[in-house]
C-alpha cells in the first residue's frame, strides 16, 4: 500500500470548463502514485432539471457534457489505473453509463468496467409527508407544486462497494459532495466505517476539492486586491492524502491560479454553517481547531481536522415544479439612454396591466440597478445623474399560466418596433420554475444498488 493517494477534481458544477480535467490527469499520470479524479456536477436543482429532460427522452437526464469531459482523459485514466468517479448520472445513471460505454468503444478501450450506483431517487419509495422537514427549509412554500424529483444524499459506501467490484469509472446520481472524494480513499486505504477522524480528513479534502477552481483562486481573485496569475488557465485542485489522514492541497501542474492559505480559508468555510459541526452523510466534521501551513508554492497543509459520528438521518432534497418564469431583455444605447430605458420599463409595466396578464413581474435597468434593487424598483428611482449611455432593460415575469408568462416575455420582443429610439438586441425565453425543499430520512428507508458492468455489456 502506498503511503499517500492523490485525488483531483475535474469539475465543480455542470457547465464548468470542459478542458479542466486534462492537466489534472496529466499531473496524476506523471506523478505515478495511486490516484483518482472526481467530477461534481449536481447543484440543488440540477437533478430536477435532468428529470424534466428525461420526460422528453429516456436517453437523457444525465450530464449533457459527459462525453466531451471524459473523451480527452478516459484512455489515460484507464491505462494508468486512475479511477474516475462522478455524479454525472443525474436523473439517469444508467444512461450515463451507456454513454461512457459508447465512448470506450469509439476509443477502443477493451476491458473498461463501469460501475453504477442507484437508489438516491426515492420518489417511488418514500412519502415526503412522512419525512421531517429540514429545519432551515420549514418556511419554504412549494405552492402545491408537482413533485419533480426527490433524491437522498448518499454516503460513500455504495461507491466504495462498486470500486471493490473493479469499476474503472463510477457513475452515480445524488451523493454528498465530499463522498465522491472520500470513496476512493476508503477503498484504497481500507479505512474503517467508524474511524471518524480519518473519515473527517477525507471529507475535508473532498469539501476543499469539490468546487473545482475555487480553491485555486476562482471566485477569489479581485483585480488590485487579490491577484492570481493566468486566470484564463486557472488550475483545478489535487489533494495528497496520507493513510494517517494527512492532507496537502495543491493543483495541476502548468496551470494558472494559486493555492495559498487565503484560498484554502475561503473554500474551507464555504457552505458549512457551523465549523465545529459540518454535517456530511459519512461523518460529522469538526474544523474548529484547523490550522493551515504553506509548505511550498501552491501547496498548503491542513492540520487539526477531527470527526464525530455521522448523522442518523440522510438529507433528501425534493424539487417541485408548476409555475413558469419568463425573461426578456432589450438594450437602449446612446444619448439620453437613461430616460429611454426608464420609459421602456414603464411601457412594459403598463402593457402587462393593459393586457391583464396574470403574472408577478420585476423590471430591472442593468447598468443602473438590478442586483441590489428591490422588486418595486426603489433603487432605480433615485437620481443617477446623466447615467450611462448603454443600458439593458430586463423583464422577469412569473406565473402558473404558461401562456400569460410567455406573452409577458414576448412584450420585450415587440419593443423592437414599438419601443423608444435606439432599442435593439431583444431576447426572450420561458422556463419551468423549480422550488426546492429539504427533508430528513431514516437511512433504513434508502436502498442503494452498486452494480459493475463490462462496458461492452452496456451497448
């Protein structure tokens, strides 16, 4: 058994840079130690959107960029025994597995084994009415919406099981984000399921890695204050984990960005609520005594992580649909742009009333007030002087009647001929709205399956 194991991250969300995994895998191959790379592509609502896609086509509902993400690295990983783990299964893990098998055939990779973990989708197994609502979500109104998805955050063990069956690539749906990194560590080192300090170290490494470039300067750098080199080629992280739970965070070689104590601190505190009680499906992590040490350029050691028993229940996130969101944007530019933008906004407001469209609407002047304005536009009514000469007018309309929402958004398109002077560049669209609410479920209510297939058998 090697003294240390390397694990890199290839994606922090669905839509991340598709070339990011290439230097990560190159670095892992050149290092030569046992290694894995994982992909985290599921946001809170991503599975719901994937479920909606799957209703249109049974061979969809998984990560749409799966093939371009894996094509440049799959052969190198297979040839060098670098395990690939990803929640790119979304709402259709078997569909993702078939996609990988087709790719393996095209790349002539004989003998590739694909593992599939299922069981996170509990829509048909558990009644949400019988579950405890997660305390932070008690006030969320789901508007009697139609249930679109309900997925439990699985722990690492089903992933460990499928790795033990010889999987080269592991596909899953919803899991705890740190579990994607913890699974290959448990598999490699043989850590016990109740060695809380070791599991906490692995979960902390996964927590730091799972948002991709954020630990390497992404969403950190700010010109003139926190500079990073080569942000156009920002690196993705690689952790070096010891059998004793030691952690060093670095990044892919020959990439931009940086890893230092500041970037680690920002990502360490991200999304954890209570540093002394960070709850994951595998372990409750205590970060309150952590210290950081810069041991080399782009290498930071994390010390002092400890752990306690895992939570008795698993988090379940349910997504409900039913209402619609219509968005329309149009630009006004040139002299007197602010006055024309304000007039355009008023025209839109009056048109929705004139037509009796049953929507709740918001009107923003991007460049004057949008992010920080209230729904009633109080900020935009303040005196802004002459204002800029280029303003984007945005309408957002929400409602349960799709036609009313669509007609509201199309009012922006009509401004190309019915609007003020200098109006152009109109765009509009309508999307299904999704509301999320989280619950807590007994572990015994969640049944998982860990299957491993020869890629040829999935074709």
